[in-house]
């Protein structure tokens, strides 16, 4: 079963972000085999701001959690999906999100911009 993360947009629309299957598999599996030094090094890159993109960077706490999940693995599917949800929320400023089964998404994308979030 595959999952997609949906977010409520400011205009009431819906943003759809499927987690990258390879990254999800690493987080739920053995990871990349990183040691603590490599995790710290990679996490420090996540906190670097990008002023031209209007981005302050991720917090050190989130960066560590994300890189630890990639480097060490061992997460449940729910834990990995929660990290993906947090990453997208933090990066885009979304406050309401949900993880849904891919089969719940309409296959016809013609009216995709008309989808609205229903609380």
C-alpha cells in the first residue's frame, strides 16, 4: 500500500506530496549506514538558510531527526511518514496535513486544481 501526504493550502485547495519511495525505504530499513559524525555533518547542511529563496533552514532538532532516519533507518512506516509530513510543513508553512492511501486519490487529474480541503 502506498501513501500520499496532502496539505491544506492557504486558498483552501489541496497540495499533494507523495513521499519518495527510495527515501522512505531507507528510513524503514537499514538506512545508509552513517556514523554519528556523518549524521551531524549532513544535519548541519539542513540548517543553512537560503535568503534568496526566503528560507531560514530547518531547525537543528528536525535536521538531526531527518538525517538520523536516513543514516540509521529503523523507523516504522508511520514514523517515516510523520517525518515527511513535518519536512513539508516546515518548508512550506502548512499547518494542516493528512496521510492518505493512494487509492483514495482520484485518478482523473483534469479537475485537480478544483480539489478543496474539507475540515
